[in-house]
């Protein structure tokens, strides 16, 4: 389960951002997880809930997970299509000249600080 490593990296980044902005407590963090990123959202959430219990600034901070749809672009016909439904083959022209536009990311979208 690599979700724990991803969570630790996310926590490290949030702690650094909090320190740079003199934030003493974080209430919640919103992350965007790509549909084909290999990170399973419910496992990420479980790991998060376990890990933030051991934190100071992030102690018991909530996690909000938003999904980024996987979208592929076809260079042959110039159209975009949903990756999961069609894979690497363009459903519009049948070409394999495609690449992933979105859906492989993991992004910290928002950090909500707690007023003390």
C-alpha cells in the first residue's frame, strides 16, 4: 500500500506551507486525486486519519478528497475522450496516437487553517 507514503509526503508539504504562513492548526485539507493515479481514495483517507493523530499542526485534520477525471487527447483527430472507458485507442478515429491530459495527478488544492 503506497498510499501511506503519499500521505506522509502530503503531510510534510502541508506542514511546510503551514510553517511558512505561521499557521498553528489546520482544520482540513482538500486533495485532488486523479482517476488513474494508482492512489485509492478510501485507502488514502484511512492512512490520513491514522497519520494525523500523531501530528501537531495537523492533529485530527479532516481530509476532503475530490476526483480528477482521466481524460486522454488524440493527436490524430484532436479530440479528447474519457480514458477509463476507452483506454489508449481513440473512440473517434481509432488512432493509438494519444496521451493522457488529466487524471494522473495528486494535488493539494486547499488548506483550511483553524483560528485560535
